[in-house]
C-alpha cells in the first residue's frame, strides 16, 4: 500500500467503510468516522502522515462489537497472546484483534497495527501515530457524556490535544484510571506503565 497515493488510500478507505457498516452499529460507525477526522486533524498538527492516520482512525474499532465468545475464539484460533486481565475483561481484546484483522485484510504496517493495538490501554512503546489514535478515540466530536464531570474533562482534553499530545495522553489515562477505580474494575498494567513513562520523561526533560 502506497500511503503517498491519495487515490489508492481513498479506495481503501471506502472498502473499510463498507466493511464497518456491516460489522458495526450506526453509533460505532459514526464514532469511527469521527476518530478518522480527529486523527487527520492531529496528524497535521504533529507532522504525521495524514493518510496513515485516517486509515488507522477509521479502522481502530473494527473488532469492537464482536461478542465475548467471538473474541476469545479469535485470539485462540489466531494464536494471539493475551493476559489474565484481558481474559477477564474481553472488551480490551478488540485492539489486538482489530490489529490482526487490519494486517490480514488491509495489509496495515506494523506501526499501524500497533496504533490499533494500543488505543485502549496505551503502551510504553507508543509512537506519535499511536498517541494520535489514542487521543482521537477519546475526544472525537461525536463523543458526549451525560456526566458533567466527564463532559468537562472531555472539553479540557480537546483543548490540550492541539497543544501538547503527550500531556493529553497522560490526562486521558489519569481520567480513565480514576473512572476504572470508581467502578472497582481491573486496571491493565499497560495504562499504569504508560503513565509512569510519560511522567518520568517529563521530569528528565526538566533536569
């Protein structure tokens, strides 16, 4: 796939859109379009390839609405390694499964696969593309909350994202961890490790 060939990319985008309409609910499909648009916007700000960002943005949730049983069967059949937390919270698996689907069906590069793989929990190995997708997923324009606190956090994150991508990732991870604790659910170590790495790197820059 030639990411510099706009016509080729547009053809692939249309193919993915058609597949998503078959796999996802209207709300999830609209979210995917929203992430694509926000990822393109952030890519322009942070010097990332916009075609790459659009493709990953639209495809990131391709496995989101698979059932628990389908997800567990998929990772077993495709030899995808998962941990105990992912086995207990299969909602986390859609990143790994989505990355595998996009590799096989759309020939996504490893960098693009990783951005999909990391978009829910974060990861210490996230590059600019992965951070863009992580943030775009959580701040795209169709996302709304009835909870006033969450809605206010969303507004802050949107403003932060266009000025400091790293700080936006940290802010969104902190918000997610707080919410997960309140629900008394498991926190994936990748989120904690990513948070710690960002803070350590920030302190090193100040030395």
